[in-house]
């Protein structure tokens, strides 16, 4: 007498049901593992591949008036559809840059205490010429030309020769 008949069970008849359950569990576990792997890899890929540099829109804008800026200060202004950053150094020179971080597109700001441009999202730092000097930003900020006409400060894209 077999063990299945002594227990009153029907083991041979339930084999296809067990196989389909096992297949279902394997599919669920495999899908869960793939989803976990994708959720770990996606942020890494987003970090390694920076966003595309967008078109800023306008070619020239009135960024500020001379009376609005003090030495060693900065001002965010609108350059087309994107923000720009106008800085007056302690020596009275003007620098204009894109205010969009090249890492993940956060808005940068001028830190007068460090005399550097700082991205608050991931602590990226740029010098006054827009060169990335620390943190995750992969490339420099786009620099613009500054023209002072009377009390007006105009900013335009640098002309490519």
C-alpha cells in the first residue's frame, strides 16, 4: 500500500495544480527582483547622465539697474524662460551666468561669504566664471556677456565667432 492511499490523499492528481502555483510564485518573485533592480539602477543612471542643456529663449534682456546691485552681491533675473544670475564683484566687475545647475537643473545662488556660486540641491560649487569646482555638477555654467548702458545692465548670450 502506498503512503498517499494510506493518508487518503490524492498526490498524483494535485501535481498540475502545484506546478501552476510554483510557476505563479516564480513569476511574482522574478518580477519583484526586476523591479527592485530597476529602482536601484535608475537613480544611478540619472546621476551619471546629466540632463540636456535647454534652450534659454531670449538673446538679450535687461537684467537689472546699476543701483539695484551692491558690491559683492548677486541677483537672479529672468533670461527667457530660465533664470540667470548677475553678480557684481567687490572690485565692481559684473558677471552674468545661467542660474541653472548643470547637475539636475536646480537654481544656483551667489554666496557673498564664499565669493562663489552655490547649488543648494547637492552642494555643488562654481567659481565666478561659472567653472565647476566641487560637488556633482558635470560641466560649467553658461556664461553671458554683460553690457552697462547708463543705469541699465543688459545681459546677452555670448556670440560664437
